[in-house]
């Protein structure tokens, strides 16, 4: 799996969002992309049944052997810098008939000590209807796993996979998180939350505030 590296300066801004309604974002929360694959928000491939708009994020990756991939992030998600145990809302919806491999789509989470957590949809695949599924690594307490340095951490019925990991590593600090598609195929993603306080449902510049785990 490719380790995504982005050089970016930290930008701190307050969210111009009230309640859980969708709203325009400050510049450090706008989604950006890296890699040779394609990306577009549109309604051609359907939409998650859990939101009210018609758009979802289409990603396409051609030849990973040639270095092609797509990484999705915001400046804020690249500067989380929080205790891992306090990070919420690492999750996304995905269309089950598009590519869902062992390694992608996934959220990659980098820690201050250099380790990386892989949060792959394949290991947290919960149907939500209409051919869509959800991967929620900080909320699901059953049938959900994450991998860190080759070790699997599984939800245990009362704790999410993320909670199982952070309980075992109470001093761990998250530096950044981003979505990765680096296996060949088409992807459909919606209701994406990268642990930085918002959930993207309708485009790169509009999102919903996630003040609690249950909100998103």
C-alpha cells in the first residue's frame, strides 16, 4: 500500500457551520486530491441512502503499478494533532458494487511515532440499503477491524475497533488522516469524515459539522 505524503503548511480556522446543517467551509476544510487517478462529485452513480442530496464522490484508479492512486484530504485533516483517543468520526459510505478491496478504499491515519493505521472498508462493511454500505471505524462495535503495523484490532461488541486500539495505546497521537484509493477500479464514496470535524456529502466545499460521534 502506498504511504501518502503531502507537504502542507498548517492553517487554523473556525468552522462557519451551525448545528448539523450543511454549510460552506473555511479554506482549510475544503477537500483536495493527489495522485494520477480521477475524481468528481456527481449523481451518475447514485447516492448514499443516508443523505438527502443526489451526489457522491466518484474515484477512478487505472494502473497502480504505474503509480496511479487518489488520496483525498483537507488541510485540516493533515493537521489533526490530537490524542488518538479523542479523535472521532473516521468513516465513510461506499457503493458495494464498486471496487472494495482488502486495502482500498481506506482511511489511512498517521501517528506521531511514525506508525500508520489502515481503516479499510473491506473490514468494516455494513449494509445500509440501496446497494450501499458504511464503514465506521470509530462507531461500529461489531464486525469492524483496523490494522496498525500489521496487527489487527477488532471491535469487541462494546468497543469500536478504534477504541480497542486506543485503549491499548493511550499515548498515541494522530497527526493526520486521508482517504486512499490505490487499487485499480472505480469507487463511489459518500458521507466521508476524516476525523477533522466535518462530513462531506455533496462536494468539496460543503459539509456537515460533526460535533459528536453520533452526529456523523
